């Protein structure tokens, strides 16, 4: 019984570390999102001032999809770890 209790505590500690790592990874996401917004705003202003075809729609859409995937992966991982951690308590 004691061995099972120790395994449970170790597993709980591992999951808590993983949750902290995921929460730290959100900082990287917010940096990614800020750069996405700044760069695409600069592209858009450049094209709107110079005229011509609005080509920034391509990085807005495709890079935006990458930002969305980045956020989705973090959210799914966080929910998964939280659910497993909750099942241990």
C-alpha cells in the first residue's frame, strides 16, 4: 500500500511540473500573437498607403492558422493534464 501511495505522489508531482511548463509556454504563445499582430499590421499599413493588391491577406490567414493551432495545442494539453491531476486527488 505504501508503494502505491508513493507512486501516486510522484505522478502528482510530475503532472504539476507539466502543468507549470504548459503555463510557462503560454508566454511563448502571447509573444507569437504579439509578433503576428505587429507584423501583419505593418504589412497592411504599407499596402494601404502604397496601394495595389492587398497581399497581406495571405500571411494574415495562413500565419493566423498557425497561431490558432499554437493556442489549441496548449489548451488541449493543459486540459488533459488538469483532468489527470484532478483524477488523482
